[in-house]
């Protein structure tokens, strides 16, 4: 379909442009995670500290991103008719970026090419075949309560997600990784947030950083602590894959 082809062309251009800024952006955001440990009322993006409270809904905050990191995500949200889910009052949304959708399409393309070498899985394919799955699976990125830094621990806590019987571990961990803001000249270790979607039940006690890969999908949060008029927003790292597909 011409409309579908146009969507894919536009999205591919956006993804290409975003890749050029990814390395710089990630370093800046990682540094922001360090500053957030010192100044909890702010969030960090694009090299600048911002007030954590934004006078708009979660959907509008994502839509207004100056780098278009959520354009494809919101396209799918609109197509699936689930804008109200994103804006549900009191929800914490661990938002995947458009990179996660591109990663998923690449992953699905490889699977499809085992049956047909010419087959590609695109955003149009998700719209045509997987909108119900998208509408259902977006719930695993949402917690039915506001979860901020003060609620978290180093070892992590288990939370129910909006999806029935699906749980996640969220942790707020110290790091000595220079790529995540650590500086040997500082006596204070920066702290970063992780979202760990659980594939299987997890017994307590546990340490979030030691959860096996077959039990949970450990994902770094690259921007955290944004308080919209409807809930909290934490943005997952660009290397995440939509649906936690593996």
C-alpha cells in the first residue's frame, strides 16, 4: 500500500537520523543520571537539567520530544487506540523509544527470512498483524502506581505491571561504570535505574543485578524522573527491544 510505504520511508529516515546522535545523547543522559542522584527534583536530557514536573500529559510529553524519539511508538499507540492507557492517572510508564521498535523489526525480519529470504518485518507489519499484541503488551511497561527514586533500593523491588500476572523488578543501583557517569575524582557513586521484566516467577530475597537472563530482561533506564500531569515517565535505553522479544 502506498500509505504504508510512506510510513516506512519516513520512519527509516528518522531512525537513520537518530542513530547519528545516539552515542552523544547516551553519554549526556548517562551523565544526567549521575546528577539526578544529587538533585532529585530534576531530570536530564540533551545536556541540560530540566524541572522534573512538566505541565502536560505523558502522551504529550513524549510527542513533544525534540528529537522525535517516540514518533513511531506514538504512531502505534494511535493506531491501536490506546492513548488513554499512556495517560492513565497515577501510572508509571517505562517508555521504549523508536529504536526498540526498529530493533524488534530487525529481529522479526531475521525470523521471517528463515521461511522466506525476501521477507521483511516493518512498522506496517506490526500495524497489519500485531496491533492487538502491541495494545496488550504495552501494559508490561506500566506500573499501576507512581514509582520514583525514593521508592527504590539497590537490590530492587518486585512490582505488578498493568498486564495481568506480569511483574517487573525495578532497582536504583550504584555504578562505577565511566559510561554511566562514574568519575574517579568524585567520592560519590552515581546511581542508575534498571527495569527488569520478569519472564518467570522470582523468589525473594534477590539481587536485581544477579537475576538470570532466562528469568528477567534487565534494561537500563536512560532518562528518569519525569513527572507529567498524569503520572511518571522513565525512558528505557535505546538498545532495548520491543516486547522484550528474544
